[in-house]
C-alpha cells in the first residue's frame, strides 16, 4: 500500500498557487526505493563580476532610477550550519513597479538603466551581499487592480535543490492583503528584511535577510 504524506494548502485568491499546487495527498517514496538513489554530486556554481550590483546594467552605466539599497544576510540550515558557495539568483521590479520581462502587462514605466537581474555566491560562512534598487509595488492583476507589495525574489541553488523565496519590506501598505503573506500567517515575519543603517554613504537603505533552509523556523519558500 502506498503511504501518503501531507496535502499542500492552496494560497487564497492566488491563481498561480491554484495552478501549481497538487490537489491530492503527496505520496511518500518507499524506503527501499530511497535506499537505491544514486548520491548527487553538488554543482560548482560561479558568478560573473558585478552581477551582485543590480543598481546598474553595467559598471560604466548610469545608476537606475529610485532608492539604491544593500541587502545582506546568510544562508544556513536549521542547525545553523552555513550553506557554502550556494548560488543566489536575484530579480525584482524597478522603481516604478515594472519588470523587464515581456509578460509584465502592467503598462508601468520601464527604466533603460534597470535590468532587475543579479547573481551572487555565498562565502565560507554562508554570507551574501548584493545591491539593488528598492522596487515599487507590483501590479500583479491589471484586470482587477490587485497590487503586490514591493519585494525581491531570491533563488537559492545548492547541492541537488533549488528553492525560491521573497524578501518583503517592513510596513508596506499591501503586505497584509498579499496572498502569499496570508498563506504564511505568523511566519510572514521571517520573510521581511530587517532595516539597518548602511555603512556606505552611496546607499540610502540597507536590509538584513537571513535565509534558513529546513526546520520549523525555515524561511518560506514557494
């Protein structure tokens, strides 16, 4: 008899969650099958110079419109062990709330100096740092006028898995009505960046966002 696991919850009023979430109980892989799995060799990730700076398209180009910010933090397991040399892929909307990709039909303003994509590797202690433009609120559903609060997407690749999360900003007016925030419940606080005073005078704001993989206090992943 096939053992069954938990039933995943569908996010409220979120069509993408409705489409991606299985309707039936997850099935557990039998132990005898798990024992036969071939060990996975961790990938060796790399990033190019300047990909950590999302405030410019290239080092010799003008800075994009909006507020330049620093985001720093760590990636660790539930036991506190650092996730070393993990690849963080980062993307966000521009200052006006517009993404560069063709599926953004919001009609909001584009910025020729904002690509909204970056990459960075964690160091030996699992720490990371990147620069970005503080994103605008995002018009997720133009048909019904539903806005998502400003947020930055972060993909974490390490070993055999890839996890995607979002860093939210404190005290944003759309936080409480966001479908993903509602789905997180009290755990939403773990996905909010913690502001601190930037050491670099060239930056206006700084946030710390520590990512925990696994366990009861894990960061919420999509």
